[in-house]
């Protein structure tokens, strides 16, 4: 069943739109806590910045476990996609309530460990649902719709969370609202999404499924380049704000409000371009779309390098660089998920998409420490980090071109 035709909207199964609406609502809650949790636990609870960093980092560790289990459960007849999503929402709601009550390092870390587990269960299952409900030619736009919902919800949450803090100063209420948003997401899935995968007697065991996926040459080649892409993404969240604060304009740096405006511009442009870019990239193969994304990453990183070394006009260069990186991001995300869905046997979509999600976990484990190490170096080494990232894109392009030939059948597998 598809929604009534609208020329400006992709023609997708109505459940994709229901899932996108649920994701938007849950991301509003995530936006409430995303930027404000470190401030609250350092400035009001009294934890050290190092302790907060360790606690937040623990979510990545449990997230890896969650992604492995989540992909396995999504493919298991006893669970499936729908139940895994419901489990994810319930665990995430509990995590938010634990964080709302946290007043010491142990409880704070426990909340983050639970949160990482919930996120890990979520991603393979939600990506598998989209793959199940779409044909190959629809997937770029379907994944673009769900990513668009994520970005809109996250942006709204950041803005509304900031307003709530400004008016009331009630940081703990943010975590309670986050828990409520996951409760709403649970209800949306429970009422609006049926099990999307038809299990058969040929459904493989969990161990055999993972063995097949890990022996898939095409998937492993893709996973290698995907870690590079997610390492690039991590630079925007972690390294970029610090670089803009401490290194531009002869090390005077941009004001916090300017950095916030630049990141808002980046997010807004990603929202506006997500669907048009996904539709445009339907004309090329998935690896070719990722090559185009890689070239935009290289261009964006070069522009950020220019931002740090120019004597004047740094703000304009930064805005241009973050604009190019927004295009790189929206070209990457739907094409990457679509490629994995195309590679995966129907019965193993959860496992394959779990590997895709694990690449994000690895990239976000590598990216922040790598960027932090680079920014601890004296100039011009710190500035050259962005040029090094741009040069590394050449490796990604070569791998993608090889993968494109492999998928086109020009090489024997």
C-alpha cells in the first residue's frame, strides 16, 4: 500500500512513512539531551569532564554488542524486525530514566551503557524494515526519507531543549522528555508497523548467517570503505567545533554562537537537500554515488583547511566548507544503506545491516581520538589534518571503483 500520489514525494509503502514519523518523534527527544547532557553532568552534578567522557564513551562499547545482537534478532523467526524495534525503544526509554536519576559516575555510566545497547538494537532492525518494504529502485529515496526525519527531529529537539533550559534550567526534565519520546516511538511501532519479513524454513541459524556475511567479499570490501566514511562523519561532530573555536582567525577562534550557527546551517542544508540528492543519485550505481560523496568530502575538508589558514574571510570559507560537507553526507547515507540492502540475501538483511551499523561504531571510535590527537599538535600540523583527510579520500575512491567493477560482474568473485 502506497500513499496517494504527490509529485514531490517518493511513492513508498505507508509503513515507511509511519516509521519515519516515529523516528522523527524519537529524535526530538534525543535532540533534547544530545548537547546538554555533558553540560549538566559536569556543571550541576559535579562530575569531571574526563569522567563524563568515559561515561559517554561506554555507550559505544555496549552499542557494538547491541548491533551484533540486534542484527541477529532481526533475522530470527522468534523475534523479527518489529519485536527488535520494540525492545530497542523500551531499553532506550529505561536508559533515559536512569540518566534522569543519575547523581554519580556509576549511575551515569550505567545509563549510557543501557542507552548504547538500545541504539545498537535499533539500527539494524529499522534499516531492515525499510529494505523489506521497498524495491531496489525505491531504496535511495526511502532511506533519504527516514534520514530526513532523523535530522528534522534532531534539529527540533536541540532548539526546543535549549529553550527549555533557558526558561526553566530543568536539565533532568530533558531526560524525562527523552524517555517519553521513546515511549511514543514504542506506540507508533506497536500500532503502525507489522512484521515486515516473511520467515521461511530456509531461514539460517544466527551463527551460519554471520559466517555467510563475513565471507561475502563484496560486503567486506564495502565495510572497509564505510569505516572511512563514518570516520569522516565523526569529524563534523567532534573535531570540527573545537577546530573552529581554537584555530581559525589566527587562533582567536569563532564565538560559540557563530559555531552554533554554522552547524545549524550544515544541518538545515542537509535537510533541504536530502531528498533531491537521493533522487538525483538514482541515475548512477550505488558505488558511483558513494564516489561522488567521497569527492565532496575531499572538497569540504580542503575548504575547512582554507578556513584555518586564511587571513580574512574565514567565516565565509567555513560556511562554504560545511555546505559542501552537508552534500557529502546526504549523498552518502541513503546510498550506503541501499547498497548493503542490495548485497544482503533477504533472510540475512538484519545481519548485513548490523555490519553496516558496526562500521559507524568503529568510525566513531576512531574519529574523535584521531581528531583530538591532530588538534593537540602545533600548527601547521593541526591545520594539515584536513588535507590528510582529503588525501585519504583517494583510497576510498579506489576501493569504490573496484567494488563497482565487482558488482558489475567484470571481475570474478
